[in-house]
C-alpha cells in the first residue's frame, strides 16, 4: 500500500512535469539565472571580460575560416588554369591558416570553459546563500514544500549543466551568426538568388524545428531530469539505511520501488528518443536534399561563363558553411531543451527559497497587531520576529535598545472557534528575553499546526521557566513534544501565540539523531563552532594558539561521559566517518560532549537525547549536564528522567482540538 501510494504521488509529480511551459516562462527562467552574473558589482567585470574575450576569439576563428575559403577559391582556380606560381603561393598561405586555426580553437575552448566555471561558481554561491542560511531554509523546504524534489541535485548538477550548456550554446550561436554574416555577404555578391534561397530554407527549417520538436522535447527533458533524480535518491536512501532495511528484510520492497521508478525513467527516455530520432531524421533529410542546391542555382551562370569554376567551388563551400551555421542552432535541440528544463528546475527552487526569506516581511504587512516593548540588553538578535529598534543612552553612557516585539497574535482566541481560522493560519512569534529577565522561557497561548494540515496539534499552551528550572516534557507519541522544541527554535511557526526565550547564542538544541560527519573527533565534538576557538584555513593548517587547553577540556568531558576510549581508539585529529563507525549510544554521548564544550551556554533543549542509552549512562550524562547548565528542557518517556528535572509538562489530548499541557512540580 505504501509503495502504491508513493507511486501515485510520483505519477502526479510526473504529470506536473509534463505540463506545457511557455517559451516566455522558459526565457524568464534563463534570464533570472543569467543576468545576476553579469550585473553583480563583485563579479561583473570578470564576467564581461571573459564574455568579450570569448567573442573576440570566436570572431578571429570565423575570420580564419573565411580566409581559408577564399584561399580555396584561389587554389582551385590556380589548378584549373595550371598557374604553378599562384598554386604554391596559395599553398603556403593555406598552411599558415591551418596552423593558426588549432591555436584559436584551443584558446576559445579555454576561455569558454573559464566563463562557464566562473558562472557556475557565482550561481552555486547564490544557491548556498539561499538554501543554507540563518532562516534554516534547507530544513523548512523539506518540512513545508515537498513539491520541490531533490534540491541537492538542482544545486550540484542542474546549475553545472545549465552554465555549461548556456556557454556552449552562446558560443555556437555567436559563431553561427558571425559565419552567416560573413558568408552571406560573399554569397549575395555572387548571386542574390542563391542568398535568398538560403535564407528562406533556413528560416523555414528553424520554425519547424522549434515548433515541432523543441517544445515537446523540453517537457520530456524536465520529466527525465526529475525521474533520474528520484531514482538516484531512492538508491542513496538504500545505502544510508542499509542496516535497517537489512534487519527489516525489506530488500524486495526497495527493489520494487527502484524498478518501478526505473520503468518510468525508461518510458520517459523512450519518449525523448522518439522525438530526437524524428528530429535528426528530418534535419538529415534537409541537409542531404540541399547538399547540391548551390550547384543547381549557379549552374546556369557557370555555363553562361559569368562565374569561374573556383568561384562556383567557393560558393558551394560558403553555402555549405552558412547552411550548417543556420541549422546548427536547431541541431542542438537536446541541449536547448536541457537548458530550458535545467533553468526551470533551478528557478523553481530559488522561488521556493525566496518565500522563506521574505516571509517575515509579508506577515508584518498583512497583519496589524498591537506592540509590546521589551528591553533587550544583548547586542545581537537571532529571533525570527520582525522588530523595530530605538537606541538611547543613560547617564553612565551604556547603550540601551528597545525592541518592539509584536505580540498581537496573543489577542487571537486560538482556543475558540478553531474552525473559523484554519483557513487563514498565522504565525507563531518568537522573540528573545532580556538578559536581566528572571525567566529563561515564556510560552503564551501557543497553538501549533503540523505541516500541510489545518488540524491543531497543540492548543492554548502557556508556561514559563526560570533560570534554575529544568522541565521534562512528556506525553504520548504524536502529541507534539518535538514540535514544541521546533517552535521554540523558530522552525515550526505555523499557528499563533508567542514564545520568548533566552538569546539563541546562549541556547543549544540536541536532536534524538545526532549529526556527525566525516572528519576528526575534535571537529565533530566542537561543531558548529568550527573547532571552538580553533579556526582552520582552507589548506587545513591550524591557526590556534590554545590547542593544549582545549585538548585538556575535551579529555575531561569525554572522561566524565565514559567515552574516553574513543580518543584512545581514533585520536582527536584522525579523519573518520563517525556516523557509520559509532553506535547510537556513543553518538548520543558525543552529542552531550558537544553541549558541554560549547561556550556561554545557559539553556539546552534535548529531544529524547538519551533514547539509545542504558539507565546508568543516562544518569551519567544528565548528572554532568545538570552541574554545567543553568536551565534545560527535555523530551522523554522514561520515568528515570524525572529525578533530573524540577518540573514536568504533561501533554494530554482534549477532544479533537489537539493537545493541551499542564505543568507540575517534581
């Protein structure tokens, strides 16, 4: 049933990809990806310089080819008239041109490749800034917009393919235009009839190609790109979760999913093959039909002795080059369709990410709310709430700032008439408490909705914590415990109410599944501080002068958590894929070590952070945490956790309107 449902969803996505897209939409997508590279003040000088250099080399190459055709005319006439002196003089000139052409071709490829790489560098950095940012767009895209498939493939592969294809087509189109301009000038000088015939045939061929082949091929190309990415994602997930699938004996299900997706890939490839085969067949027929057209048009003039045999031979060569150049743009139909499909996929991702970066401003404009002033003495503000600031100074010269924290959502009666507001769900507003506040966390009238649902998960939740408080959040599975932590972090904002918490730089969140990457133990345990006070340059050389003190701190923390053997086994600086190497319990204790080594922490949120630990190691981890951190909130099910907390927040279902919570002292 799961496989069938997944297949149905993927079928819907496939039908979406097959919907016709107008040329105007495609051109807008290409324009959106192309213009910033040539208008950004930081890179536009390099971009325009490479573009002008590329065009200059192309013009040089076209000029050499034109001169080669002129020498071929003189070469042919010298043979026809048995002029030996002119023959050998032309031969030496031809040899010089033949030696210059490879150098021009090499330089053109080098410049075009550099232009494509620099363009990709700019677009990829722009994609990184949109996708990996303080708004956590990478996380929100996964949770809130599943229609954007495979963002990793769009950033890593589609951007690369787009820039390479765009520069390739730009180069060939420029070369074709220059070739057509120079050759047509010479052809029209010989015969207006031949020139008009050439222009008419090429225009008719281009119209047929774009209308009959390019549009359907672009739709199929978008479908193929999406299906190939989906198949790759299934195989990647199989590799990442190989152990779980092996324990579940789920090989037959994974094979069925892979084969089902592959069948769709092959079906789409056959559609693409049918269109491209028809295209190449038609294009080849046109070229073969017109291969002797120049002779047919000029034959009467030759028999009338108005043109020489050399001129007729030159006209045929120029006609062939001109026709090839005119048909060259449509001969790359697969690349044109790929360029359109790739640009649309990248722009779809960018548009989705732009919605997250502009969401705060939109919410402020759409909703009128009363303001409540909260003094803040911290210099930074990581809150997701939109704020306005007034700056003043007191008698001692210290700077004070007032932040207008928007709390109008409190006026909404989220616990009444829930059905009347589900069609227009607002946002939860998260702000930072003053550092002088006696509270470390304050949640007021919080109502949360899960992603893609209008049924409330949590409703009317209100509680507060002091700086020496520790709260254990309990409740049945699916009650919204993890969603509450996400809302406090500013990730889950679909709903209403307000959350005020300690500044983010003093908070740390521990998920149930620790994140570890291939690197050293030191780098993993100090993440995300890039090594705490240590920073490493791009060449990997250390730039720290306090390695000894920091190493001692790591040893002490590891020893207190009972994982000192990890240092003995792997050292601190040996690169290892710890995500595959360590057990679940070792990963979670490494997560606790990460907390204890973060500077200036005062509040920690833990989401079942000891679920893989036995009771003895759980006591050890929480004991160390309790002595090091002022306040913390835990999500958990084990009764053993109660002894480490001062309060318990119990979540219980109330009818069909989600869960409500009650705080009790322990």
